[in-house]
C-alpha cells in the first residue's frame, strides 16, 4: 500500500473536489431553471452573456474534476473495502452515503462527458433529466459526507504536516500532478467557449470558429429533415396574435425595419460563440399582430416536423428586449441552411437549445 495515502491528502483533494462540485451544482441549477422556469417566474434577458458564462463554467469545472475525482478515489480506495463492512447503524448509514456519493459523482462526470461528446448510445435515458436529479442526489450525499468527515479533515489539516517520505512521489508532487492535469484539461477544452484559448482547444468537442459562417452547428438542416421546406420559395412565416394573423414571405420580412445585434449561441454542451445577427425585432412582429410587445409571451415553432428542440417559449422579458431578433442574416450573409435559414430566433441570455432555427410559426399571447 502506498505511504502517500493519508487523511491529509484525502482532505486536500476532498476540499478541491467539494468546491468544484459546488460550482457545477449551482451553475447546473441556473441552466435547469433557465430552461424550466417555475410558474410565474421569467428570467431577465440581461446580462446578454450570463448563460454563456454560467454554462461555460459548468462544463469547464466538470471536466477539470476528472483528475481530482480519480486521485480522491485512489487515496481512499483501500478504505472503501474495510472489513467488516458494517459496524453499527451509524456506520452503515455513513457507508451507504459514501456509496451513493461515489456512484452519483461518477454518473455525473461520465454522463456529462458523454453528453458533451454527443455520444448518447450508452445513455438509454433522457440525459438532461437524469443529470439534474442525480445532481441533487450527489449534493445530498456530499453534505452528509462533509458532516461526517469534517472532524477528520480538521484534525488532518491542523496537525503539522508529517515529514515528507524519503523516496518516491511526495504528497506535494502528487497534488501538483493532479493540479497540472486539471489545468491541462482546462487548457485543451475551455477554448470552446473562451475565444483566446481556441488555439490549444485540441480536445474541445466544438471549436467556436469552426462551422459555416464562422459558428459551430448543433443540428444540421439535413439531420433535422428541413432542407426542402426551408429552401421552398413559397416559404411564409405565419404570425398569429390576439387581433390578426399575418403570413410574411421573405420579401415582406426584409421590408420591415432591420436591426443588428452581436449575440452568442451558448449551447448547454459548453461551447459558445458570438455572431452578428440581423433581422426583425420580435417586438415589432408582436405589435404587427396587435399585441402589446411589453407584456406578451410568444411561442415559436420550427418547420422541423419532430425533434425535442423544434419549439420554444419566449417569456415577456425576452419578447420586450430590443435585442431579441428573428434573424435573417448572420455575419453579413443570408443565414446558412444549418444556422436556420430562412429565419431563426436569437435572443440575449438564452440557452442555445431555445434559439429555435427554421421558424415556421410564431404565436403571440398577451399576458393578463
Ligand atoms: N429547430 C431547431 N432549432 C434548434 C435546434 C434544433 O435541433 N432544432 N438545436 C438548438 C441547439 S441545441 C443549439 S446549441 C443551437 C445551435 O445553433 P447553430 O447551429 O446555429 O449554432 O440551435 C438550437 N436551435
Ligand atoms: Mo445546444
């Protein structure tokens, strides 16, 4: 057995891991509630890049936990198999919470990596829901674990550190290696959302600058099965409001006031990239069908026949925001078919999954 294993090492790794999991949990909650707001609560549309920041942080921190988790498990590995496995009721409860914590932590990290790599085959369940609920399980087990281990950690860290061993890897050396590994993982992946790091982003599943019109794609027009309908010259955008319904062809859409905004696509998978989008303000279209743009809710629907992300709801703060566009252009060109031609939604502080592409209909409801 390695002499490197000690309460001190485990404590230090545990604190780092606890901080990382805490950041992941809080940013994960933001992502969940932004996408599933509790009834009667609407998220603000500003700051523009808020979700880009929290979700980038979520995935960066999650990936950096891999070496921490590995080292932490290694440092306690022999103790996980102590005999007898159960000594008392309290001991049994503590063992169970540790088993839950290890299982939940591995599930979160492995599932997160599979999702970021878009490899869903090993996950025959809906990843997002599972990731959310297991997150609560992990945090619950983590709090129990912290409560139980706090005295051990306190003793281990207040007692003077033992003399370093004479041969082999030292504790400082091991912690340094773990920190270096976490740093390296960050450097080769964070570039998918932090532009200055896009050069070394060798392992990032997405690069912010690779894709048509300088932006990555989540789902192509062919994958969504919309190429024919999207390119059909008889295309109309149907907008239905409390007072009237209008069908606008591309000429009519282009004849309306055009506006430009620099806004990011911030995917839940952690990549993000800013584009310069031009088109019609959603609030102008809301006014066109006789609703009050300052107090309306909008449902947009894609030409895409099926698919989880074919529709999204735009709550009042985003409808009202002059930066919320039905974009017709990206970076000075007509939208590429993969970016949602002929028209897509783009709004500030909004998860990528809700930036609906290939819009077919817009339904406006005035809030009471
Ligand atoms: N209709 C439709 N819109 C969609 C999607 C989709 O699958 N179908 N994917 C969403 C996701 S998950 C993201 S991250 C963004 C990506 O936009 P981009 O491909 O233009 O970069 O589009 C969103 N809009
Ligand atoms: Mo996405």
